[in-house]
C-alpha cells in the first residue's frame, strides 16, 4: 500500500514538473506568460460598423416612421462621430440630446422606451445580416483565435454591443466548436461602458486572469483607453474609421490580424 502511494506521489510530482516546464517554455526568461487575449467585437472581429450596425439603425428608424427629412438617418461620416459614444442605446440618446428628440417624445420615460424599442429592433436586423453572411470576419481573426485556443490561452470577446448580437456573430461566423470555448462579456453586463475599463476588469476577474498579462485587441480610441485603464496591453487593428482615431498609447498598431501571430501578441508583454 505504501509502495503504491509512493508511486502515486512520484507521478504527481513528474506531471507538475512537466506542467511547470511547459509554462516556462511559453514565455522567455524575464517575460510574463500571456494570461488571456480579449477581443473587442465590432471593427475587430468583423468590420460591422459602417455597413452593419449603421444600416440596421437606419432601417429601424425608417420602420418607426422616421425619415431623412427628419434628420434622423445616419450617414457614414455622422456615424463615425457617433462612435465616440460607447453603446447603441447610449449613442441614440446622445444624438437626440444634441439635435432634439422626435416629436411626441417629451418625457424621460417615453424617450427611454423609444430607445429600448429601436435598439431591440436594430439588434434583430443586425443579426439577420450576420446570419445571411452579409458581413465576413476580418483577415487573420480565425487563425489568431485558433492559435490561442490550441495553446490553452483563454479567449474572450468584450463589447458594448448587445450580448445577443455578439454571441450570434461569434457562433455564426466562427462555428459552434470555437464559440463554446470563447467567453462573451457584452451589452449591459457592466454599468459603465468603454472607455471605462469595467468590461475588461470583469472579464479578468471572472476568468481568473492576470490583468497585467492580458492583451486586448481593439480598433477604437475609446476601446484602447478602456484597455489601458484596466492595466492591460493593447493591439490596435485598424477598421473603417481608423483615420479618425489617435492610437498613440497603443502597444502595437496593425492594419489587420493577418499581419500578426500569437507569438506577436506574446511579445508585447514585458
């Protein structure tokens, strides 16, 4: 009995030794091991903003009876400005607070109901676009995610978009097998949206990650500021509205994820 117990202890020690050796090999001496890769969704996984969310917002506005004559529909340039406000419901509220609310919406309650209804319908329309294959993944996204998952690096998507829209995009465009391994933190899961760091801090806490060894992949300055406020590293992958942004505090800026590998992501952690 003692002999068997001793053999069991030896096996455990050997397995632990192998695990420690693998962990050490994953990061060069003096460099922390990558704890997790956290992706924004819109503009990072897919270039959804100009030809996805914007189009869906306008369709929802038109269904509600709002027309271009009402100065409600959003063109590409205006939508780029509106992206400075994180979150779709917050974006509509900020827009109408600035230009004036549609006729008949004079109370806080009526405005809140309007925004919720429009956002729910916009999400439905956007999900239909994703399901129809109207919006593809950006270059390199699947490869980088597959490399991370293959090495056991935790992966999450952290977005101000609704959880339904983000989950649908991940599952439809990446497949069920990948989607089952990717955590989603989206929508109203936190009270303060980007540029507040809350969604990234929640992901790190929930997944038991070391914030200082996490790398965020973003496409916007508000997302970049959120990542940095969370104490994380950040790679910017340029999207349609990149020309409007200041990425001076980013750790790396690329045109798309086709330019980098998981090793590139590991290399920016000091």
